C-alpha cells in the first residue's frame, strides 16, 4: 500500500462519519397544506376582523391559528348556529309579573327595509325551531324587544335577554 491509498482510506473514513446538516439548516421552499388553509381562512373569514393593535405579530398568528382550529364552533352561512356538539346550556328564566319597566317601553319606529329584514330573521328562527308563534291569548314567560342592526348592508337581529 502506498501513500496515495492511505490518503484515500482516510478520506473515505471521514465521509462515513461526516455529519448531516440539521433540518433547520436545509432551506426548502415547501409550504404545508395546513398553512395554505390557514392563510385562506384569514383572507376569507377574518378579513373584516379587527384584531387589537396591541397584539404582536406572533400573538396575532396564534389567535388566527386558534380560531382556525375551532372554526366549526362559529356560525356560517351553511351552519347558522355553529356546530358545537356535546354541550347543552340551560337557561332559567326568572321574570315575574309585574314585568320590569324596560320590557314595557313603546316599540321603536322601523323602516320598511328593517321590517323586511326582521321578517327574514324571524322566519329563519322559526325554521330552525328556536322560536315558535304564540297566540294572542297565550301567556308567555319571556318577551324581549328586538332591533335590526346594520353593518355593510348585512342585517342582524339584536335583542336583550336579562336573566
């Protein structure tokens, strides 16, 4: 064996025991499908959300990820009540006659546009079996005034229920 063969054997041994770079040192331009879905969620669902200016970028990303992870709990066009499964809430109504003065106020005047929106909201609630029609002689435990709130040409029915 001459000197050249000895040098080649030493080089081969070094190659056997050489260290591979850490994954963090390898730069790959792969984007995970989850991050693509999260970005789509941010642009479609959170585009009108106003996140506090006091949040850092990291906190804003963590909040967005949390909302994305639990997006089924929120209402949407397809699921107007959200999709929380396995949780039931009991509401105990504690209003006795005479009713509080706030419930005896005269009705607010409404525009035809608000009246039409209110009819649509009431129809949706009736179809979802969340409310029911009450006869004029029927005694009810609770009644609450409602108004129609508008935001960017979308309406929302708002009522006050104090327990």
